[in-house]
C-alpha cells in the first residue's frame, strides 16, 4: 500500500543461476509497473566473484534507484515477491540464486528490524553493491559516507563492468 511522501530508495540486484539478465529485466518491469514505484535510474550489469561462499559461479549485479511511496516494509515485501517470481528459492546463505534484491538505502531512513536493516549493514564492504550503485547514485550515503568515497576506499576489486542490461 502506498504511503506519503515519496522517497528515493536504492536496490542491489544479483544472481548467478539461470537467465540472470532476464530476471533483472523481469524485476525492473515489475518494479516499474507497481503503483507508487517509479524506476528513476539503473546501472549497467557487472560481473563479480562470489562473496561469502566462493565455490560457485560468478554473479551478475546491477543497481536501481526508485522513487517510491511504499514504506520500507512494503518495498521489502515487493522485492521478495519479485524474487519468488524470478525463481528464487532460499536454501543456503550466500549460495547460488536466480535473483536477489536487497534494499541498500531508503531515503535517509534508518530501519532496524529482525528481517529488514536499512541502510544495508554490509553494503559498504561489498564492491558488487558499491560499483553498480556508484554509477547511478555516487552521492547516496551509507553510514554517513558517500557511495563514491566508499568505493574509492574499498576498490572495485574484481568487479567488471559488462555494459547496459541487454534488451529482451
């Protein structure tokens, strides 16, 4: 259910199983077709090594910025619905997945609930989040620091830009 007023939220999308770019297109279309949600920017696609559990294929990642009237909880519910529509099954932490969507920022809000923490608590440690996010929201803040500055400090590591999301 939409709430007032609108805020700009940033999302990180990732996956390493199946048609990941197709899952990204599905997610962006579903977000854009939701009342109270407007996709205002999206990064290109990046290839990144797995994080946490490293014995799996590389991931594809991208970021999106939304203007939304949904609450943070409403946006989380929407993202989890989209993940399920994209074939996501939660078997193993940091394991392979068809689609993962994380809320990185939600305006200036700080949310600390058992299943929702915003800004994302580990975003500043992850090049696979920061590199795509720096393309579209370099001045967004995570923990008081600009995304562009966090990426400079961390470095892009093995994050490799692949270009725009291919069309259908």
